[in-house]
């Protein structure tokens, strides 16, 4: 009669965590024993058993073969560097310097709201979201342990509280609000993006800290909120892999916290990112996922998601789909009541709504010869409504308005609008805004006989080079 397998302790050491990870993936293949797996990856069964118990150093080439046989998606190879490679050595050296050990396990339960993860498959038996969820679907394994102190003093040792308190929850809210404010006013590049990355690393590490049960939903919700603003910042800077990681963390935490509003917001951003990257079909899918159980969403959040649908349909050049989605967004926004919305949705005001829907109508005007006046009017409303706190949104809407008028209207009017847009965009570290300027430069190139158009093109070129 076979002996029961030894109970593993993944928290004991990095090697033991790696072993438990290997056993987890082996167990996903029903009936596959260590004795059977060994020959499949060209080692003895005893090697597999010792790796699982944390008693044997797995070679990188063996990790690669294990990934291939167990179909992990590369999890073990990516984790190998953390446990056995140089990354792990640097981490342990840093631990010795501060005379302590920081455990980096990330724990979040599988989502309960829909009974499954709506953006990537998860194990039915996942312990509360751990490293596996992120290693399997993202590059989060590359993140090094860090805390906010190192933002200003890189040599300072990272510190985590022994237990989550209201203090940490307040810090998460403050950091999220600050990044959101800086991102909208300055763009997502430079120091803003760096601060966002380090803040997200710190927040993820907080998930492994002991947390009173009554504070757990708020912790998860605050990390989800931070993940959204960090993802948005990376999206703006075209750090798309980092953005996806942040959005993934956000969706996992929102699911576990049972927060339908944050879940919807995450899918809204995933939708916009996919559409921006040229996959509007995926963008539409994300927006539809966000609208699941729309009865639990405020009208403003519904409007936000219908605007994302509209932008996806616009990129598809689907006239009826776009107009229908814009209409649905308008209907929902007409029922908006800011008092019903979470504070973090207050940015979605009349200016934001008109700017978002105008982008969808812009694509129809340019590519399907639809009435440009509909998009132009909405862009103008957005420009007039955005304050300096939302300089990026104002600058982008103004740039798109200039491009629209340049392509479909009076080029002299477009040139004047374009110069105004440059006044905003020239102060930003936004890759999205820069790409919109390049588009305006192309449209201005259609009017080569106009000296004013040549001057605008030159100013755009100079701005992009700074």
C-alpha cells in the first residue's frame, strides 16, 4: 500500500515553496506520481521527491522540462530565478543586511463573486491569491521586495508591519489618490510611473501580512483601487505588461473583496487597453464582462463601461454598434447621481463622459465618413469641462479635436486648436498624448501648401523630441 506523501510547508523557505509549487502542478495531472514524472523529465523519481520537499536544488533546464511536461505556462522557470538564481541570492543578501527575513507570499482568495476568475483560469483549490496566480499569468515574479522608504532612500531596508492596521489602509488610499492626481495632471511617465511601480510592489507585499478578518475586505479593496490607478499610469506610459499585472492584481482583489464597482472599473481599463493595442474584439469582451450584473453598478459606472464598448465598436468601424453603445452610455449617464458613486468615480463627470464617447465617434468620422460634428461637439465639451487637474484628458481631447477638424473641416481652425493642445500636452509625460500628436502631424501634412500647417508640424516635432 503506497505511503501517503509528506505534507509540505511552502512557507518554510523559498526552496520549500518551489517544491510545493511543483507538487501542485503535478497533482493537476490526476494519478501522476513522482515516480512517473521523473522519467518523463529525464531524472530519477528520487530527484522529484527531494525537490518537492525542498531538499534538492532544481536546475534551470529541469525547471524548463517540468514546465513543458506539466503545461504550467512557464511558472517554474520564471520562479527558478527567485528561488535558486541570482535574484534569490540578492534578496537573501539584502535580508541578511537588515538581520531579518521578509516573507514574500502574496495571498488573495479565489474570487467569490462569479465563482471563478473572469480574466484567467484559476485552480479550484487555490489557497487565499498567492504567487501562483501571478506567476502563471504575469511577470510579477520579477518584482523585488521594496517599500515606500526606498523611494527616497534606496538603501533603507524594506519594512512591513507585523499586522495590518487602519494606518496601512489609510496609506493605501493616500497613495492611490496621489498617483491618480499626478497621473492625470502630468502623465504616467518619469517619476510618476516609478513611484507607481514601487507602490504596487509594497501593496502586494501587504497582502501577505496578518490581517484581522474585519479589515480584510477593506485591505483587498484598497489594493484593488491602487492596482487600477497604477495600471492606468503604466498604460499611459506604454508599460503595457506592467499595466496588465496591476489590473490582474486589482481584479483578483476586487473579486475576493466582493466589490462589484472596483471589478467593473478594472474591466473598463482592461477593455480600453486592449482596444488601444489594436484588439477591439478583446476590448469589447472585457467591457461586457464588466457589465455582468449591471444592476449592481451605479449608472455612472454603467456609462463608463458602455463608453468602453463604444470605443471598441468604433475601432471595429461598426457604425451601428458604436452608435448603440454611445446611446446606452448617454442613457446611463443621464441617470448619474454622484452621491451614489464611490469617491474614485467622481472624475467621470460630463467632461470625461463626452471625451470618452467622442473618441468612438471620431473613428466613425475618419474611417466611415460619418458626421464629424457629433464627435467635434463632444470633444469641445470635454475640453471646456476639464480643469488643470485633468490636463492630460484636456490635452488629448483637444488634440483629437484638432485632428478631426484638420481632416474634415477648416484647417486654419484646426491649426489654432492644435497649438492650444500643444500648450497642454507639451508639459506631459504621456505616450498616449504623444501618439495623438503624431496623428495630428500626419493630418496636418495633408495641407502642405499652408505655411501655418508646416509651422504646427514643426512645433509638434520639436515637442516630441524634448
